[in-house]
């Protein structure tokens, strides 16, 4: 990307979008454009058309999405599917019609089958059934990456797709029921320590294995790929390391300073048993994650405390 290029970060107010803006500015890019959700509803085709007509960005990072944890996905699958498909199609189509040089579409590791071989390679996409607890969101993300692939094939665009593992970090959502597991734990253990609670109950058995990536590492990988990768196949981005949800809870409790008992409610869903990305493709290009999990949790907790 040229330093003087105009770059649109869709979703710049979110955790991933704000990390991308930080990374771009650190790298010397100054012409970064964006709009808040109040200013631009990406689900509204006419608004997206007008935005692209006015701004004519050279490059696009599509980080906007409706996201949430297991419970949020369970309660509103139709909303998750509609909102994500609409905003993806609107932005990707206008990027093509307006002649953008390159677009990076951000998906999610939940696009891969529930029982995919571990670690999950990019090639296991659509080989078997998805995890039911986030199927609607996964289908929307698959639609977005496939649309990029089809535009490349039909119209010669240079649109790439990146699939990150579970993310956390500054500007995360810490809502008790609508957030993902790691930020939800930060909020829950912080409140338990503050109130002096003797016990904290976490969902599920604690047995599922998960991988986590600090969001600023993802942003760094996205800039790396925008400069060095072109192709139809998606690229996994992860830390390459996993731990159980039980181990994660113990680590978060330690960082927060909670010393009480951690209980597990096995009546609540676990989700996918194991979800580790194969990042050998990205590693072979010369990139690897820099932030260790405990260090990242400490940085995320500092961000949480600043917002209290």
C-alpha cells in the first residue's frame, strides 16, 4: 500500500477496527477514513453506495461485524445472519464497483466445521457440519469470503480473506451475557474480587480447548498480508497455542487478583470441543504472533479498568 493511499477501515470503532487504525498510523498511513455506525449504517445499501462515491478509498479493511458469544448467538441467529451478510455484501460490492485496489475481509475461525481435524487448515472449510451454537454467524462469514473469491475469479479483483482465531484486547466488549469468553471472564472475576464473592460460576465443563490472539497482533498480521499476499484461499491468523477454558479461567483470575473458588455449570453449552488454527501458511510467509496470552490478558485488564 502506498503511504499516500486513502484507506477505509470499516468498523473502526470496534476492537479489531480500532487496532487496525492504530497499526496503520504507526506504520505511517495518514489518509484513514471511516464512519461510526450512527453516521453510516453498513446494512443500508444506499448509504454505503453514497459513502464510496464520496470517499473513493484505494484500500479497504472490512472489520465491521455483528459479534457476540454463545448466548447472544443462540438468542438472535436471524439477526446475526442478516446483519453480517448485508453489511459484507454492501461493502465488498461497492469496493469492487468503485475500483478499490485491494480489500481485506476479516472472518472468524468459527467458519470451520465443528469436528474439523486439529489444527484446522484453510482447506477444511465446508468439509462437514458447522457448530450449531454459532452456525448463523459462520454462514454469514463464509458468504463474505466466498463473495470475495468469486469477484476475484469473475472480475479480477484482489480481495483477500483472513480468518483470525478468538480475539481479545483493548476496546473489547465486556458485557456479562453478550461478550466472548475471555472478556466475560475479566468482567466476572473483577466484579467477584471487588464484591468479595467466595465463588464464581463459569459456563460449561471447562474442558474445551481454545486458542487466543491479542488484537494488535491481528492488526499487524493484516497489514503484513495486505502488503504480501494475494489469492482466493483464506489465510488463518492465530497464536498457534491453545489451553482449556478451565486453564483460561485460572489465568484470568490470577491476573485480576481473584482468589475465590471457580465452579462450572455443566448444564450450559460448551460449544466446539477444540478449535486450533493451523497457521503454517502465514508463518511460512514470515509472520508470527508476538504477544503471550498472560501478557495480553494483563493489557486487556488495564483497558477494562480504564473504562470503569
